[in-house]
């Protein structure tokens, strides 16, 4: 015997069914079948627009939570509209990259042979009238632009290796190439991260920069390794070689009294016979004394800055049985602040011309500063961080 629903319950049931349908529409984008006292058609193809929540008699006690509606917002790519070029003091060239929206700091890296500086602009398209710009001033020959895989790249062809710096000003990225001289080729290859348009991290704003520890090691290959632990990974660092001395300056960084002294490292049997850590004004300076033929490089991972001094051995002096890992790749200078590890690996692949397959499990960010480092050693450094 078929039972019918009493008239006194039909209205509440119908309202409850429509409320359930409205919630299902809001949360999943689909229309749920509404229960009623009459059977639904066997094949209902009513479009979703047929159910309008605003026209439904939903009881006041039933409401659709706003949190159940999740808007999908597509991130529109930025666009490089034009590049302004001007000479500064006759020794520098300033490039202003005009973007269509607020800019973020680019990812930059330099190589020595041939002398080039490259900048990657993620999530950026090109709207330049020409992909090649002839500069011919201040040591910058040409600018080449390319776009692929959701990013754009600018390559500056130089007469010789030169330092560079970048900063963000609203919709513009200001790139300064060259310096006043007197330093090494990459003495101040520093990027200024934009920190969400000017808001510095709280840890940096609330505490002064300082050197937390200084360690000296001998690597398995006989190289000297000076390891300096920083309180702020974004500390500006300037390294240059003056004769047989390697001078490292940490700008605006305090040196605790317990670390301020002369260090004797002669017994380690490396090219570095000792070094001096001292305070100079508001900065910290470490001067390494080296002897013999040597090659130096510097790199930073997170809060550790490493200066490595390698002995340069003559081929006749090296024993035939001595098998040590050597790095022969093209030398790079990189300076990245808290960027994706996958992005760094992609840049190394581009710079080396090698195919690097990155697993989906590779994630996280890294602060990396490499100065005059072979690309294959840079890859090893990234893989061990």
C-alpha cells in the first residue's frame, strides 16, 4: 500500500531538500537531486542554472556558509613592456625594466666565459618591440630577450665580467651593471630581494646582524674552508683578492669579542696560513693570508658563508695514483635569496646546457650565494643542502 506524505510535512521537507541542493551547488558546483513526495523523472538533464538559490524558499534557520564558496582566481602573468637604458657616472649602465604590474626581484646569475649576466623573470611574458637591444656603452654590448615555459629571460652580453645589482621599485626593476673599479669582477654581485614590496622580515628588523661562529677546515682535496655562520642570511658580503690576501667584508655586521682575534692555521697544511677577524666601524672584516699558487671561490647556503681556497698543483707534481673529484664546469656567480630549489636547478641546467631531471619530491627554498664557482660544483652544493 502506497503511503502519501501528510500535507503538514510537505512544506518543511521540500524546504529542507532545496536547502540541501543549494549547499551542494555552492560547495561542489553540481546540482544535487532534491527529494520530494513525487518521483523524479528517469533522465533529468536540467542545466545547473535552473536552480537559483536566491529564488528558493529556504527557511531562515538554514543558511549557506560563505566559507563553502571558494573562488578560483587565476594568476595573470606579468609583462615586460620596455627597457630604458642610461649611463651613470660614465662607469655604470642602468637598465630599468618597465613591467605591467608590481614587479618581483629577478633571479640573476653571471658567467665569465663568455662574460654574461642573465636574469630570469618568472610568470612573465614579453611585450618588447624587439627581442634584441644594442647597447654599446659601459661594457654592455647587447641585451637578448627570450620567453619560454612561463618565464622570460634577459641575457646581457658584456665586454668583460662586471658586478651588478638589482632592486625593485613598484612596477620597475632597476639593474645596475658595473662599478667604480678597484675590486674583483664579482665583488658586489648583489641582489636586493623586494620582501613583498619593502616589508623586511621580522627577524632582520628586530635584531642586529652578527657573526655567530667562525670555523676553519681542511677538505679531503686539501683545500682550506672558512665557514662563517651568520645571524641573517641576507647579509651583504663583499669578497675580493688583493695579492695573496683574500678580504671578506660583512656589511653592518657585528663581531663578538670572543671571535675578534688572529687565527693560526699553518698546521692544517692548506694554502691559508692564517686569518684575522676584526671589526671595522660597523662592519666585520676577515682577511685570509695565503701562500703558493691557489684558486679561491665563495658560496653561501642559508646562513653559512664558505670561502674555499684550493691549491693549484702542477701536472707533474700530481701523482698518477691520486684520484680526486675535480670540477671543470663553466664558472658562475649566483646570488639567490630564499628561492625555490627547483628554480635553482633549472638555472644550472640552462647555464650548463645539461639536462637535469628533477623529481617531484624535490621542494623547499634555499638561500644561495656562489662566487666564481664551476657549475658542476654549484650543482653538488645545491644537492647537499
